[in-house]
């Protein structure tokens, strides 16, 4: 799907309200927030967004829910917000693409609804673009409730690291393969990464459109890994900016259908890895990957609460203070 071409679903229902007092100011950011029964967290998301940047912005709420809830209706009525009803659950990447269609802003922010932006966090990310003119995506430090630092900047998964992480992450979260994959052996610094968490990214619109946005064959999970890989192949850098901080409640939309999400995660992992080894000579490897991920899926469904396989282990206290703090 080309982001520039659109391709919106049949009969989308949209509501829009103009940003009061800023009619003559062109937005610099389009914030695309993907929702699924997210009314209870969407209001706080919008409140924190207002403190995250001093730049003018617009918001597109892409609602994958089959039915509207009161919180989403209220959020869509705020100044500068526009609601796009998809009519069904399109998945995360596809919904984000729909929200980015026809954007006129130089920057896109793609985020989950259960994100709380710390004051100045988006400005911190955009300030980093001056230091990294060749970067197409910027990711903040992401903390979980309780002050745990989520590993939101990682290397692209290699076969060796991926196997070690998948097998040992649940019982030994600080194992060498997981640690290397997550870069957890260093103090958080502003640096490039192989991919950034899709729960919150600032994307240069030019870069996002150049690679046609998210790959819509991924319903949920791994779409951010795939996007990072394709941006890198196109010559764009991805930059982790730990002085910009957001809090992620985590699992708000997926917890209602966790079994389905675990299955979707493993299906996406198999799709991603198989595409890296697509040549005919790798058929035996693809078969082994399928068998291994199938076994991992069975274990995840029986024993695990987190299909990613390894819990976060670092405290957010290691984060540097932001330049705007």
C-alpha cells in the first residue's frame, strides 16, 4: 500500500474539528494514534500530548474498534482532532498508514493510545533531527509503570541472537543474546539503532513515504522491526533519543485478546524471519524456523504472559536528564 495513494477502507466515517485559535498556523506534526476500545486512555493521551511540544500539530485518531465508545467520541471532538473509523480491526501498521494518508506535515508521530508523553518530549525528539539530518525516525526512551525502562531501541534480529533470545529470554532475561539484542549493557545514550518501538516514533514523512509506510501484511507485531529494516536499506538512520521520555501503560488494547495476540506475534516473527531467508536454498531453514516458533508458541500459550519472551530488567533511573528538563 502506498501511503501517498491512500487506499482507505470502504465508507470510512470521519469527524473533524478545527484547531481553535490556530487556523492560520500550519501544523508541523501529524500525530497518528491507533485505537481499539481505547476511550479510557485516549483522554490522558491527548492531555499529555498538549504538553509534549510547542509546535503546532494535528491529530488523526484511527479507530479500529467495531463500535465507538464515549471516550473516543470525546477525544475526537477536541480542537485539531480528526476521527477515522476503519469499520473493522485492520491491525496496527495498516491503521497507522491510513492515518498518514495525505499528510502535509514534515513530521509524523505514530503512537499507541496508552502512551503518556512527558513534557517537552516531542520537542526533544525533533531537536535531535538537527543533529541527525540523515535520520528518518526518532524514538524516545519508554518507561513502564513502576519506573522500569523498556528496551525500545534494538538491533535488527539476527538468527543467532534471535534463537538465544527466544529460548532463554523467559527464564534468563539478562542472557548475553537478549542483552546484545537490546543493547542493555551500556548507559542509554543518543545513538543509532536497527529498529525503534512502534508504540511511539517520530518519523520524517519523506522517509516514511519513500518506503511506503508500514508493511500491511503484518497484522500486529514486527511491523516496526520491518519498517526499521526497510528505512535502513533505503539509507535512512534510526535514532534513539533517551532524553525524550514517554510512559507506556502497555497491553491496553491487546490484553482483551491476549491469546490472539500471542498467536499474531509468532506468526509475524515467522513472516519476518522467512523473508530474510527467502531463497530456495533456505527452505530447510524456513521449515526449522516454523517448527521452532510453533513449539515456542505452544509454550507461550501455556506458560507465558509476555509473548516477547523476556521482561524489561532496567530501572528508568539510568536515563539522562533531558536538555529541556
